[in-house]
C-alpha cells in the first residue's frame, strides 16, 4: 500500500502537468533587468495579515505632510498622500522627482545610497532619510532566527518589513526534512488543492492515505512544489512581493525581489525542522529563472538550485529573439503578470482576506 500510495501523486501530477506548465505558467519572463532610475508604482495594501510584524531592522518611517516616507534598500516607499502629489529628493546636487499614483502611493527605486532630503512640493515640511545599499542591508542572523515558520499558510518578513505570503508543506514524520523553496510571482503560496476525487477515480481509495501521503489531501499549487512534496521533501512556497497576498510592489527581477529571495532562504534555513539548516530551490520557467537571481545573491544557506526551462538573455531569448520583437508571447505574458499583480488580481486572495 505504501508503494501504491507513493505512485498516486505521480499519476495525478502527470495528468495535471499540462495545466501546471500552461500559458500562464510556462513562459520565461520578458523583463529587462536594468530598472529605470525612478520607478513609480502602486504599493498594494499590506492588510492581509492581522499580526503586527516585528520592527524592520534597517528601515525608518517618517511622517511628512499628509503621508509617510519609508527609507529602504536603495528605494523610498511613500503612502498616504493625495493622488498626484509631487515628491522631490535632493542630495549633493542630485535631484529626483516623482508623483504619487491615484491612490497616493509611490515607490522610487534605484536611489544611490546615502543621505537624502525628501520634500513634498508646495509644502514646507521636509525630512532627512538615509538610503542603504544592498551590501549594507544584510540582516544579522538573529533576524532570521527570530522568525518561526510552521506548517500551513503564513508570512515571512523581509529586511525592509515587507511580508511575503508563504505556504509550508511538511512530509510525515518528526523531521528534520530535506527542504526546498519555490519562489515566484505566480501562485505558489495559494492554499493547497486536494486530489481526493482524482485518486478515487483511479480506483485507489483515498480515505486513510492522507496521513502517510498528505499530498493527496493538501497539494501545493505549483508543479515544482507538487513533485517535491510528493517525494517527501518539505516545501516552502513563497509569493514574490506585490503578488498574491504578499505585500510590496511587484517588479521584474528587480533588486527587491533578489534580496527577498536571500531573506526567504535564510529564514527558512533557520527553522529547526530543516535538515542541516540548508535548503534548495525548485521550479520551472518563472520560478526557474528566479533561482538564478537568488543564487547570484549567494545566500549562505542555499545548498542547491534545480532551475528548469530558463533563459540566459532577456532580450535575445524572449523580448526579441533573432532581433524580431516578440509581440505575441512576451507581450501577452507581461500584460497578464501585471494584471495578476493588481490587488486581488490572482483571484484566490479575496477568500483569505475575508477569512
């Protein structure tokens, strides 16, 4: 029965493989990794968790005029302002100007590290802020050790205080477990599916199998996580910032996503149920490419990556293969990702918020 139970997830997963790698999950990201100096974006509401997060270790929030300004890693996050408010940053002869969106939010990215003065144009209030570099922002180990992850849906705190939605799937037994992370802007943190009806349809009674083969009753949403969990890996499935129920603003493989990946790896590896306090990464296409970016940050607890269906040049492989603009696949995928990154854009978030 144990062997039969182990074969069931593979049969089910094989039947679902096409869906797991379909048009909204298979593409490689059509992104230019060189971000503009100033990025204006909407900061989605971080209201999906009622637990007050710990004070971010390297960020300072200041009130100016009608809103707040949060200095972070090579970026500034503003919210609470009237829509269309003009913001000005100055430092050593440099000036950056940007305007809040219609919700009164603004993210200015790629700010050179150092001391800056922030002003609301037309208002006498100003504030001095310090923008830290990525190299100077790495938290102490205590930041990761202080986070406790348990089985099920929860949040992982990033170094700038942003909370990322995560779903933890633990295999049977006391542990510690060999552990992998899947990290993308699709729906890895989405609450689990169940294969009970599909297993019954295969002629294998599902009743009673869940304690020994929990993937039947609580399956991860993404293919990499699904296959790993079906073979007794512990899985931590994490939505990138600004996607699903994760806070923050979504970007295409920007600095924040890369540093978040580092923080996710270290927070997961610090858990007592993780074997050797080291983790790997899994996933194909989008969560495959993500592994390369996270590995480039060299988190010390990342033992291995298994990237599938990846690319090595955003422009030549995706945006304009052979020099011909890819106006079909690449453009459609980008539009779809932007739409799904809007508040409640993936569809499953509303249920969690309502609960």
